[in-house]
C-alpha cells in the first residue's frame, strides 16, 4: 500500500501484515491507492492553508461520524483553515475525533481530544501553548490512515472506523504520557461570537486505570449551535503507572459563554484522583495517563469510541468496531469499505498505460465528496424516530448544485437515507435545514436550497421509503412561513437559522428588496429557483399548487433592470428597492465583500444574471438574443475581467466567472443552450485543466463539502446535471471507457472513441453521440430517456475528434420554468 506524504508529496512505503496483503490481493482493484488526501490542503501561499480547500486530512469512513485527525493552529489564521483541523505548518494542539471537511465558515468540532507528550516538564495541562508541537517531517496519509512525527520525537499513527478511532503512539524514550482533554475544540480566535465554547464535562478513570469514560459538551461555532454532548469511552493497551483526573478554571478569553475569568492568567489544574466534574461554572476536565517504566516498549495504543447517546454505546463501538490493536488492520478495513462503497462505483482503466494523474483526480474527488455529511444512524439524541439521522449538511447552498445529483446515481441508499433524515428534521424542528451541524440548523446563505435538493431527487424518481407527502409539506412551509428572526450578528436584517428570511418581500413584491433585506440580488435569484423546485414536487403531490409556484419562480425577472449597463452589455439582475426603483449606482462587477450583509452573496450581478437554470430561454431573451448571450458568455471567461477581490474563494482567478464558487458552476456549460456544445467542452476543460491538479494546491478554493471536487467528477464523466430537473447536459469524457454503477446494481457505460488529449492534443470535441444504440441529435438527455439510461443503465457512446463541430441538430435543453414578465420592452 502506498501512502502520500506532505508537503513534498513523495511516496512513503509501508510494509503490510500478511493478512493485509492477502486482503488487497483478493480485491480486483485497489482504487484507494490513487487517492491523494492532501489535494486542496494548501492555498496559493506554499506551506499555508490560507485560501486552500480546508479539507480534512486524517482517517475516516464514507460519511463516517468519526474523522480522526490533527488539530493545528496556524498563523495567519483564516476561515479557510479552521474546520479540517490539519494545516501544513500549524502547531498541533491535539488529536480529535470529529471534524468537518472543505467548509469555509466558522469552526465546528475538534473534540474529544488526546495529546501524546514525551515529557511533562514545563507543561501546564490547561494551557496548550506549553505543550503544542511542531512536526519535523512529512505527514503521511492514505485512505484510512494517517501518520506524523512531532518535534518531541513522538510518532503518531491514526486509523478510524465509523464511530471509533485507534491511536498508535511511539515515544523516543521510556517516559510516555497521554493527555485526555475534554475541553479541547477548534477555536475561532478572530471572532468571539463565532467561536465554539466549552459547556462542561465529566471524566472517570476505571479501576484498572487503562480505561476512561465520560462526556464533553461543546456549543457555538459556525451556526451558533446549542451545545453538543459527546460521550467518550477510551482504553489503552497497557496499564499506566499513574492515571490522574484533573479540573481547572474555564478561562478561554474570547468566549462570551459560561466563562469564570476574562483574560486571566491560565491557572494550573487541580488533580482530583480518578474522576473530575465540571461543576456549576463549567470547569475544564481531563486526565493525564503516564507510563514511566524502563522496559523497551516505547509504544502506547489507544482505542476510543464516541456516541451522542451514552457512554455504554461509545464503549460498544470501541469494542465492536476495533476488536484488536492493529492499526493496519483498521486502516485496511477502511480501504476495503471505500473501495466497495465509493470508488468501485466509477470504474476506469487502471492499467500501466492509464493516466495516473487523472486517476488521482477522479478517485481523490470521489473521496472528498464522501466525507460529509455525517451518517448518525442510531445517534439521534434529540428525538426518538424510526427514520435515519444525518448531520453536517454544511451546506445545501454548496451541495445542491451538482453533488446531490451524483449521490442520486451512485449512492441511492445513502441518498434516500439523507432525504428521509431531512424530512424528519422538519417534522420535529419545524423547518428543513439549509445548513446543519451539531444537531442544529443554520446558516442560511441565500434561498431555502434544501427545496432544490428534494426536488432533484423527486423529479428523478427517488421514492423508496421517503414520505413525499411530508416532503412536500416541508418545502411548502419554506415558501409560505416567515422564519423567526434569530439575531445572528452577521445579518441584522433577517434570520439565518431557517427558511427564507426575506419571504415577506418575496410574497408581497415578487422580489427581494435591497432597502429592507440583505443579499437582495442573490436571494431573488435563489428564491425563484426554490419556487420552481417546489412546483416540480407539487406536480406529483399537489397539482393545485403547480401554477402558483411556477408563476412565483419567474420573480427574478422583477429584479432585471433592462437599462443596467456594464462592460458594454445591457440588462442585469440588479438590487431593487421596495418602491420599485433600482439601485442604479450598483457596481455590477463588484459585490464588495460579497458577504452576509451585502447586496449579492459570493457572486456579482454579472454572474448571477446567468444563474437561472430553470429558464435559460428567458435569460437569453433578456440579454438580447442568442448572439448577445453568446458574446456575454464569452466575455466572462476572458482573463483580467474580474472586478472584485475574490479573497479565499478564488485566489488567482482573474475572470468574471469564478470556477471556485458555486453560483458559476453551470455557467461554462451554457453554450449547450445555443447548440454550440463544443464551446461548453472547450471552456469547461480549460477551467478544469487550469485549476485542478494532483497537488496540495489542487483545487481553486474551498472544497465546500466536496462540491468543487464533484464538479470535476462530472467534468471527467462528460456530463453535467441541471439541478431540479431530470436533464443532463452532454459534454466530453476524459476516459475512453467508464463504467458507473447506477440505481444500486445497474451499469452505465460511457465510451469515448477517438479520445486523444495527451501531449497538448485536442481530440476531445464531440463529433456524434449514440445512447443505447440510438443516434442522438441533442446535446442533452433526460434521466429516463433511451429506456431509462440513468436508471436501467446502458451505453453512451461518444465519437470524439479535433473538429470544433456543431454536431447537435435537435432542440436545445429545455427551460421548464419559462415565463415572460414584462421588464420594460422585453
């Protein structure tokens, strides 16, 4: 098995046990060997996470509750380096069980934690500045496995299961210590209101001294969530010479919650014997385990189970999921599961002649888009239910664009389970989540985009055990009920926890006004798609509602100012006041900070004017017809046209179109609506090859829960989904033969005859397409076309060549939400 090392990314060979070797030999292909877990771990500045993907680097199973990895503190601190825990140069403050991956908002998780120490000299267990560690070698990682070496001489190896983790520490001398810290979490030192906070805990050391249990409660963070209580059951493979529980004052200076001191000098811990409890002011609690013998055994292993339900359940996970102490066996089991349940769902040639860079990009991208959300079956502490439980939808704004559509194809069981969980959250909490983590809804970035997720599943026929009567009631609530104002500090003009904060405007005006609400441009565009999505579910669940929501879905046109001009183009979605006038001085190419309180969120009006996937026909009309639409589309891909500082959401991108940000994901493919599919292929390929690499800087921004990675997977398959519709746009595949397992056990084969794009060659333009033996004259198809190509499987055959050919003669992709609202002459 090969493991990838950082930062040089050289390969470190690890010798396996005989059993592990036999296990690998028994598999047809070990696709996990092509995964580079460090892709996206650095930003544009070498050695720093700033502007990178904020990906989790550690050990995890697909959608696993446990993501076991380092927590490190790197300066300069930035949002893009908070949630994954791992940074290239940061000092290690702990090794914790729970993390997010690829998320750019405030921190969540980073608990419960251990920290191996080679000495206690000068160490204050309540002050991690006294024991944090630099790493003095390359970190090494592969699927299911992580290894690092501390400056103190301690080597750390990690392997995880779904609810447990195995730590393997090798010490430089006979003195060995492990700190268990129940008050550890990922901080946000620059924003007090967005920081997590410790709300209390308890630890107890069992009579044999090698086992401990208890709980920690951590609240706040990214979505200002209520405290999450995690029960812990840990065990060491040998009896320590001493084991002492401790407690200490809770002094974290930026927390506004439950603190007993403000910027006080960190006190020393008080040792409590075999147990410690937080008490009425949430004292910090933990334990220190020490082995001081003179024998030659320099290794300590620890297996830890966690649960949101009870200590007993955490112990059961520890014992059942990690029955022995062999980290390679645990890592191999993880690789087997990833191969079986994820990587083998998309199979391509892996022979010696195969392009290894493309293999790395494909399977690494599949890996990152399966880290979150987190499956929490039997782990719902909030209510009793027969429905599945999922968490860490961080966020629907990211996921709905293309990621859910791929899960629908290759992970129908997981995806059905997610949808059922989302609906169950509505049943018990009143609203579907648009973002959720730590059993708590928030933050809503724009529309109620979970509506799009449910609609995409519905129109493609996902049924199973989903209660779609309830599903429709849930999305309809988003369209009809104004959520309460949660007073989140980042937005003084609307709720961020649930639903649509500007619904009062949307219903009364038909658009979101900029003088009464924040993010008026992006909310108007997103609310329109949300209502279209609801109309698609209504078509099967409540026919009488279809026309109402279809009409409302045209409201984006009320924000279209036909006189607005920018860069010699006329007509854009613009901020509009409640009295009907437009904000005419608004800079169409610059959204300012492009954040919560601005008029457009993470995208300019120039960009959002293209983001109407349900009615591209009307967009084209308002832009002046096909020729003007095409020239404007050409323009957004020209270098040095961007008018906004993209910050961490696109360092180094100079075009108006921002491939690193979700609103622009579909824009390169819009040439299909002109029957000039060859230009979609050219633009999207250029973006993929310019911004995606098999390196630590290999994605153009935050991974965003795997959304950027998923964009690349669709690009490599030669298809792209039009969200909330059953339509797939036809592009051009990157492999000669792709076999995809769809709808549980059917095979979709994608073949590309004539593909030759190595060494600068460009034999990737489509010359013709056949679907299940039918000559196909359209550059798109429906989910159920050609005998159910995406449900029953079959073959899509591409004939590729060097000619930039208009091969399609059929109808352009549909605009199922097409409506005409008078915007002044159009």
